[in-house]
């Protein structure tokens, strides 16, 4: 029949070979399945997210960790561009990176200097580390990306870096606090240092305010990050107003993520921002405020707040030390001035005593020569000059002795309205000649516990100055008031004129002995100094308010005593 029939033996042998081949193939299949299962288990159980993509940039395989990291299911990722796992702003660049990698595939480990970010299904971005490996398969070359979410690690690194910069800045601030520069320069440098810290939510805008002890307002001392086109919202902030004023008033840190109803209109109309408002506190006293601007939406951070509070405490120490040093210098100056004036007073009193007796003799003989006559008209004129000048010198010496020789006041209950009326009557002729209208306004308490003679001298000096201030006429008001100053009650004698006022440059020296603005009228500058001394001898003080062409108001503050010796009998003053 044309071909040779195989023997039974041959057929059995081929059958056995076929069966053996099938067994080998089955064994290979089983082994492959085991290898594939182990591989899938390895991929699935890998601690990092694994994403495999082809040269077209499509995802062909992911593991379970990739599903957990990115929030997509495997079905949602496979077949999609790998750029779906990258933030929008990086996608074009990432596509170029994929093409370049397949042109030169090689193993690239994690930990490169590149900042890499992934994006989850919910849109949340996260920092990542990626290692890349080329993988040859039956389907061709694949890129295996091992992706690790390093959010926690980066947070720890950022915290370590922030702590380093915070400690660095604190050390530099402490150095600044010890440098011999002005308080303003110290505040400038401290604010620069605060805003230089990377990693905080600050936006390089901030200010330092000090509390004005008179108005209790926050007053701007220095600021950074503002300009003509972007001015600082508030230069003064009333106590309790807005976020900053509340922080200073309540002495606690205030925070806002954004401009809201807690901000006053003063801070309105600004770019989006938030605030750290940190009070500068010493003991129970608010000295000022740190106002640092943060990005809108930035979350309050305990570490940042702790740092800013420590800076505020350092600034408080600087302010206190500066003020203490200024007060020390002031007291030293006052002590030196007091010692100088005491020495001058002793010298002046001694000289005055030595001059007084001869001067009295000169005046007496001049009066006798004038009264006895026997002289021509010119000689009589000369003796009158000698007598009048001798009397003027006696008045000057009396003032010098009054100022130089401290005498404890003889305090009794005075009918003060009687004394004031008497002094006004003494000046009646002078006021009439110079067209000065004098008025009084007394309160209902007529009695003052004081030394009557010293009060007369003080009031006389003020009336004389008021008259000199109105050479062409005017109005004078003498009034009495009751006021509380720092909790203590005071009886006030206030004399107000409508004269030319006092220049600002003269106000600081007004009560200094021998300071005068009346050189042309032969004043020696002791009247107000004597008045101040007499009031202070009673435990009181004197104030003045004035300005050019605004007249002047002098106020004598006498403390009110609960107990006082019996009041003196009513007596009229001289004249």
C-alpha cells in the first residue's frame, strides 16, 4: 500500500513519548502558574505602589498598594495614560519624561533630588519617591515604577528643618537684643528675622506695634512687605478693636485663617490673608503686638505659635530693658541736676544773704538823700533811680531766697476763695490799665489744706505772668475744681489767659530756674520755678497747656487731706 506500517512496538513508544511530552508541558504549565502566582503575590504584597506602563505611556498593570495610594481600582487605571496619576501642572513634562526614559531605559533608584508629586482620585496631591526599572516581557518593554507616598517623611523633614531655622532665628534675635543699637533698629531686624524663616505659612508681611501708655492704642513701630501700592492697613489700632486690639487687650494669641467679620473696616479691602496676632506682654501689662500675615486658609500651627510667643517674650524683655535704661538715665540726670541746683541754691542763698544787708543800707540812704532835698533836679532823679533799683534788687533777692531755701509749708485749712479774691484785687489797677477782663468760677468747696502765704506767692506769680502775656488786653479766668488723678483727689486752682501762648520749644524748659522769655522786661526766670517748688512742697504738682496764639492755662494741683489743722481766720492780703 505504499507506506510502511509502524509496528505495534513503535506506536507504543511514540505514544509514550507523546504522553511524556504532555506531562512535561503540564509540569511546565503548573510551574509557570506557580511562578506567575508568586509574581502576582509579590507584586500585590509589595509595600510600595507598583505601576507598569508601556512605551505609549499606558498603564498595563498595577498592584493593590497602587489602588490604596491613588484611590482608583485596577480597572479604572489599566489602559489609561499614566499621566492620570500626576498633577495637571506636571503632565506635559511627565509625558516627555516617559518618552525619554524608553529611549534610554535603565534602573533609577529612589531618593533623587527631584521633587515628585502624585495626585489621588479625590484630587489630593502628595509628595512621592519613585524608582524605575525596565522590564522585558513577551508584550515588549515595560517600565516598572515603584511609588512611595512620602507625606509623613516629608512632614518630619520639614518639621526638622523648621525647628532648625526657628532655633537659628531665636539665637540671632537674642544676639540683636544685646547689641548697643536703638530700639527701633532692634525691632526692624527682629521683624526681618521672623519673616526670613522658610517653611512657615507667613507671606513676608508683618508689623510690630507698641502700646501708647496715654491712649492705650497700638501704634505702628515698624513693618515689612508693604509699599505705596499696598499700604499697611492700620497704623494705629484702638484697644479691643479688630483682631490685633483684642489680642493686646485680652493678652492672648488671636488667629484667623482669612479676613472675616473679626476684622474691622480698617483692615478691609485687602488681598486675601490670615493673621497671627501675638501680644507682647510683661507681667500683666501689654506692651505691644506682633502682627504676622499668613496665606489664606493656612491652618493654625502650635509650633509656629510657640515660636512667635517666644519672640514676643524676647521683645518684651528688650522693651522693658530699654525703658529701664532710659528711666535710669533720666533719674541720673535729675539727680545730677538736683545736686547741681542744691549746690547752686546754697551758694545763691549765701550770696543773697551777704548782699541783702548792704543793699538795704544803699536803698535807705538813697531814700534819705531824696527826702532831705537840697539837691538840684538831676541829683534828685539820680537818687530816685538808686532807690527804685535797690528795691528791685531786694525783690529779686527775696525770690532767690524763696527758691533756694526749702521751708516746710505750714498747713492749715484755708478759705481759698478769700485768698484768690484778694490776689485779684491786688492786680485790679494793672488789669484795668491793660484792659484785661478778670473772671472767677469757684466750686462749692471753699477750703483747702495748705500754707496760705505759699499759695498767695504761687497765685501772684501766675497772675503776673498772665498779665505780661496780654499787653494789649484780653480775658483771664481763675477757677477752682476737684479732680481725681491716679485715684487720688486733688483741689485745683487754674488760671487761664488769652495771651500769645507759649512756643512748643519753650514748654519743656518752662519751670527751670532762671529760664525766661521776658528778657526785655528784665525777668530773671524764677517765678514759675518758685511756683512749682511751692506746690510740690505741698505734695502736689503743676501743669500747663498752651500753644502759639492759643493762650495758656496753668493748673496748681493740691492734694486733699482728710484731716487738717483748724482753718486760719479770714485776713486780706496786702494792697
